[in-house]
């Protein structure tokens, strides 16, 4: 069943299908904010359902919400703070990846900064865990690096679980 995400019935609607099979009808003005979608519309026309194999139905409404506010000039620091307030790290990363796939630059830049803020003054171990990066240094190599670059390990906050 298609979900309609529209504030006006007079504008052209674009149909998009998420990776988990949900179909959304959204305004063309919102769809055109996503360069990947815009290119697909240019190549295939706007009378088909645009497949979004790397975007899920949980994230697409958030992306649409962001760009509706952007189009109307309602993006404020308060809106952005509220936009990510209830999202955990994993949800922000998935939304970030969706914005990246959609080439939704303004949202991508905002989420990039949000992730950077979340990682600010965190330990190397925390950042590795956040991104799922395995430590490939031997204990001796890591100890040497920490000793040589001790300045970069100052001011690190306690890791959160």
C-alpha cells in the first residue's frame, strides 16, 4: 500500500519504492532535492516507481520531512536538534547512508556534522566500535603510536556503552 507524503494535492507526485518494498508518493519538489532520484527521473521519466534499493521505509519519511522543511525555509538549529534528538547512533548512521545514496547533500552534510559531534573527544576504541573497524595494530605498535602521539589522546571522554 502506498504511503502519501504530501502537503498539497496540486503538485506532481513521484512514486518511490524502498528496499523493504514500501511505496511512497511524494511531491516532485521534494524528490528533486535528492540528486539520485532526480537523475533517475531524468533518465526514466516521472511516470514510473523509482526504486531505492539502499533506502528503507523507516528512513525515507525522515528524509522527506527534512527536505519539506528545507524547501519552505524552515530549517533552523532547533529543528535540526529535534530532528536527531531521539535517534541513536545506529539510526543516525543508517540515515546518513541513505542520504549519501540519495545524494541528498544538505542532509548528508548535517548528518556528517552530527556524527562528528557525537565522536568528538571519544577514544580510539569507541570510534573503532562506532564504525565497526577492527584494530589491526599489535599491542606493541599501538603502544608506540600512543607514546609518539600522546598529545592526540588528551581530553578524551569516558566511553559510553
